[in-house]
C-alpha cells in the first residue's frame, strides 16, 4: 500500500487544503481510515468512494481533503 500527501496552495484566510490519498487493498485502506478516525483525525464518511487508478495492478484509491491553519510557527 502506498500513501501520499499532496498540499494545495494556501488562500488568504490562512487556511490551507491538504489532500490525503490512500491506495492499496480495500482491507488495508479501511483499517487506515478507521485508525485515523479513532485518533480523532478524520471522519470515516469524509473519505471518497474507492476510485480506480491508472495502474491496473493497483487497488482503488480513496481521498479526503483536510483544511488546516497555515501556521508559520513550524
């Protein structure tokens, strides 16, 4: 299973959107999503439905977009 995080540009309100993507088996993706829910990071129903990927040997992809404050302290 591969994971990637793609950050989009920040807007003037100081809020930035981050797209989280998961690819892998349905079972592994489901486990990650439920783990993120149990940690209070994400709601299970906020994730997209499984989408096919360009690679026929790869399992479906699911995404969620999180909005976070663009804090310059980091």
